[in-house]
């Protein structure tokens, strides 16, 4: 098997951390701007559907589902393809495809041809690009960094991503308030173009994939990745927990904008601001993740993160106009804190624990179930909201999320302080 080339150790001085690592800075900058754009979309696209096209609750939920459906449709083969292809060109192409998709929305609106069907196509297209981008990104980071640098690298990327959870919705709400929700998608397209420019400037060369590896059976490659996840007790329980918690997370988020606009009568600017505040805990969590893992152990850090992700969700249905908005803000802050800590620890663990030649397939195998539940949860929440009311949908989904941390108590995590460095079979 081909072994990944690493960056020259001289690229990073031990006392300087990754801030002196040129190629990591470029990757970091590219992810930062594209993450802001993606999180503009999470608010702007539903606002376009609700405010411009007068879409119903179920239609808005289906929009959320469409963005995640590609994980179910093409997730497994995407992982095998990424393990056969150079990752940076894959990421650049995905950025350019997203830019084109989001540019089509304001163009269609300008021509008075915009429909909910087009929004669904845009969501599906961007979702498909995201499958390839995120899988390639997970495999590409260990090419740039040494194993000991991965926790810091993941923490920085996660911190930036969670900052985008605050900045993106806030920008979307502000732009929608000032010049309309459709205009916010222009900003989204620009961020993906900037991300492509940053990625193209990276100098580190990836190892070439041998022809013998490309000629392997695609089905065999997919099966190998799935088998590794299913048989490993740590990856298996983390995958199940991720899938279950994403049902609750996505469920309430899929109808949250509808709830805030139609039930609480909030202005678009306030909607974006509140969603941004609810996500702010992720910034703190990403900054604290490595400290929590070092002090309490990586396995215990995952249990702490799960406890923060679950029960605080029960605060979100308490939302009410005025001071009552403090409840969803606090609940969202704590959830974001837990999700960020868990993502940093889990991401670094998967990248160092999994054999590199399997990393793309293992990553996408875990994401298949983790992200595959998201479109189902969005459709379920939309159906409940359409039939019984949006508030009922949010209550049901947050109650589910509150109990998901118990899944981690079934696996081996509760008996360990730290996660293992390699599979037992090694």
C-alpha cells in the first residue's frame, strides 16, 4: 500500500504550533470561508423558501433532508473513490460545483423563475459535493500533518467551523433583513470560490495511487471499510451514537426557522442572530476540547461531551418571545459545546486509529449512518410539524436527543480513561 507523505518537519516549529505551517493555514482559511458560506445557507435557503416562495413546513423540512440525502445515495462509493483519487483536486472541484449551484438561485430569482423544485436541486447538488469534500478533507489532513499534530489541527478546524455556525446564520439574517434572503446566497457562492483559491495554493504533494489499487473491485473496497467499522467496538458505538443524536439535532433544526418565524413572529435578523447565539457554544467547545481530553482522558471527554449534547436540548421547547428566547439560546450553547468537544476528540481518534489506506472508506462508512439519519429525521420532523404543529415536532425531537448519551454507556468507553492508539488486531 502507498504510505502518505507528510509535511517536512521543518515546516512547523514545536513552539509555534500549526500557525507556522503554511499549507495548514491555507487549508484552514479555505475551510473557514466555505464553512461560513455553508452556514449562511442553513438559514438563507429556508428563508428563501418561506419568505419568497411561501413554502410550507413540510417543504422546508424536505429542503434540509435534500442536503443530507446524498450521504445515503452515494456515501459508500464516494469513500472508495476518494481513497483512489488525489484529494485536493476533489475538494477544489466540489467548491466550484457548490459555487455554481448557489449562483443559480439569485439568477433564477432575477428572471422570476425561482421555484421550490430548484431549491431542492440546489440542496441535493451541494449535498453531493459535500459528501466528497468532507470525506476527502478527513483523509487529506493526515497528509499535511504528523500524527502528533492532528489533535491541534482538528481543534483549530473545529473551532473555525463552530465560529461559522455563529457568523453564517447572523450574516444570513442580516442580509435577508436588509436586501432579501436571495442575496445571501450570493455571499455563499463567493465563499466557495475563495475556498477553491486557497486550496489551489497548497504546495504539499500527495502520494500517487498505484494502478493496482485503482483496479481493485469497488464493491470489495466498500465492504472492507464497512467491515472495519462494524467489527471495531469503539468505532461501532461512536457511529451508533452519532446516528441517534443526529436524529434529534436535525429534527429540531429542520423546523426551527419555521417555528421562530411563524410561531414566535421573529424578524429574519433576529432569527439569524438567535441561531448564531445557539451555535456559539461550539466555539468554546472546540477551544477546550484538547484541554478536556488531556485532563480527563479522551474516552471520558467523549462521555462529558455526550452529557452536554443531550439533556440541555430540553431547554429549547421553552422558547417564547422576549426574555423567553434565553432558554433556546442557553440550550443551544450547551449543545454546541458538547458537539464540538465530541467532534474534535472523535475526529483525531479516527484519523490516528484507522490505517491510512482505509481512512476514506472508514470515514464515509461512519458518516453513512451518522449523516444518513439526517434526511430521515428532517422529513419526520416536517411530517410531525405539518400534522401536529411545529412546537410538537420540536418537543419530540429534543426529548429524543436528551436520552441519546445513554448509548455510549453500552460500549467500552465507560471502562476506559483514554481511547486506544490502534485496533487490538494490530
